[in-house]
C-alpha cells in the first residue's frame, strides 16, 4: 500500500523514497522538455492577458478565459486573442485575490449554452464575497444572466484574501464550488456562514434535498464539506467520481484532499503550517473526526488550480493529477495509484506564476494558465 506522503518542496525534496519528487529545467515557450515519463513542447496559445484565472474550451475550438481584474476574453480557434472583451460582465471586487475567478461550461452546453462565472461580488461598505452566475455568449455579450449562488448579506466581509473559487460538475449535473474563509480562520468551522467550505447545488442554483446540512439548524444549506482554508483547485474525476481539491495552507500545509460529504477538513484546528509571522496556529496535525490530506506540501508551494489528464497524447500521464503553483512557479505532476499519490514530478519551473491547468475531452494537449506573465500555453507531445 502506498503511504500518504508529507511532500517537501525545494531542493531537499528531490529523491524522496515514496514521493519521488523530480524536477526539470526552466521551460520557455516553444521549448522541448524531456520529463520523467513523457517528452513535450510548450506552445503558446495566447499572450497579453491580465492575470488570467480560468479557462474553458468551446465546441467550436474557441477558448474563453477570465481575467481577474474583471474581464472575459475570447481566444479564437487559431489562437488569436480577440481585442474586445465580452460585454455585460458584472462589476467585481477586484482587490488582492478577489475579482473575476473561475469559468465552467454546463455539462450540456451544446444543448443549452450555459456558461458559469464565479467572481468576488462587491457588497456594502467595501465588503465582498464569492458569487456565481450563469449566462450565454451572444454576439460577444454575456446575455440571459441568472444568479446561481449569492450568500446572505451578513456573510459578506472586508479584506482582500481567500475567496475560493473553483467550480466543477459531477456526472449527475450537480455543481460543486469552493469559498475560502476570507482570512478569518474560525469561519471554516462555523456552519452558520458559507466561508471556508465546499458547496453543492443543482445546476440552476436550487439546494439539493440530500445536502448534508439541509436540516441542521442555522447551517447554510448549500454546504457539502467544511474546514477548508482557501480551496483553489477543485475537480471531479470523470471516471471514478472522486472529488479532488487543493487548498492553500499558510507557511506550509498546502493540501491535496478528497472531498467527502459532510467531512471536516480541520482548518484551523489541525494544520501542517504555521502563520506568516512564524507563530503557531495549532499544535495539532490530527484530531478525531477531522480528515487528513492525501498529501501536504510543507513548505507551501501556493497551490492554485488542479487538473486531471485523460487524453491519448500522453498515455504515460493518463489518470495523473496536475497541480499549479503560484509562489513556487511550478506545474507538479502527481502520479496516482488509485486514490494515493505514488510520486511527484515538476514539469515546469521558474517560468511564471501558474494559476490553473486544464485538460479538455477530445484534446490531447494539457493547457496551463499563467497569472504572471499573463498567458495561456499548451503542452503537446513531442520527440526531439
């Protein structure tokens, strides 16, 4: 049985017995890279973006990419970034980590055209909180808008950090999404607010009757799991149905988790990290009734988006998870054996702050979104 790995990042991490964490040289655009399991080229898709956050591919080959300052951009099927942003995007709370965040297509997009946007919604008195809407792209306008999720006004808070928000759909069409604890740690343990949680809704925003806290007095009914600090990676494995999540720890304790119904992921009661000033947040790393991460990264790599590869171009990567890292500017491949991590490899390093990584069905490439410099690239199979 593969043991759970406490994965150290940095030079001391290379050569771990169980989590064989190997690295590659800095990868530039159009560069050939020979990694542990596959060779690839880094091919530009679009440049000149402002802090891109989320990416989807439309059936006609175009891409939509969110820019955190508050714009939605279209990338043509040939790779041309359209000069005019999509009109009709709501105003966003573009402060610190807030702004226009994730984007997802409805599982039946080809039939209904629904596009989902998550963003930091500005509230009264300089407050903000994650909100989700959906709409349709019509003549470069975000039309037919509907609110899918908006928290009660009392949940809004000030501050520029920990908004979440990633979205993903499961095979039954349920929408899962993340909200960070907004910099107030104890929010994550309080079921009376939406912060520091993973949520689940019907595609039209209705609360499912079988959500775990629907009948709990005072609890927000959309909550699926709780005790999360700032989850910025969230993806359903389309073959197994497992809901995977990555979240920022403080100085250490970035986590890869399997999100389960009603589970408590412990923040801040248990953590592998310390506060930014070096003080101890908690002396506990384990507590009965609280989940352990599948792995944690200590020190922190500032994990962001999370992807899974199931394409044909890189058969050696099939079923692997891919974690983006901001501060450490890495793309980390997680080699999986079932629901355990058997090894780790750095595929890209020191090439910029990586915000997200996506694979799209029917496409053999793996797409990487850079916060800085603002660009989208793809990794394609290559032989030197």
